[in-house]
């Protein structure tokens, strides 16, 4: 994933990130199936997809933490 793609992910909503993650997970599943069938020779694409999913999970978790912190700090007097 290129840097500008990563920046685009950071600007997406949580729902969009979840959809993107599901799309990549489906591609990863298909890629694993192709490896089992002997149709795929480029294993590095599978590693990249796994890393992309991890990046999306990290961004989603960060957004979740920021949202919780913002709601708890907003309620304090």
C-alpha cells in the first residue's frame, strides 16, 4: 500500500474501512484458494493483503479510541 493510499484510508469513515477490509479479506481468501489449486505463484500479494488488513484494523481501533476519549473528556467539568 502506497503512502497516499494509506492517507486515504485514514480519511475514511469506520463503515467504509469495514467494507474495504471485507473486500480485501475476500481477495485474500480467493488468493489462498488459488495457491492451494496451484494457480497462484506470487505469494507476496497475500502478505501485502494481510498487512493491509492489519493497517485497516489499526486505523479503526485508533478512531474508536479517539471517539471514546472525546466523549469522556467532553462530559467532564
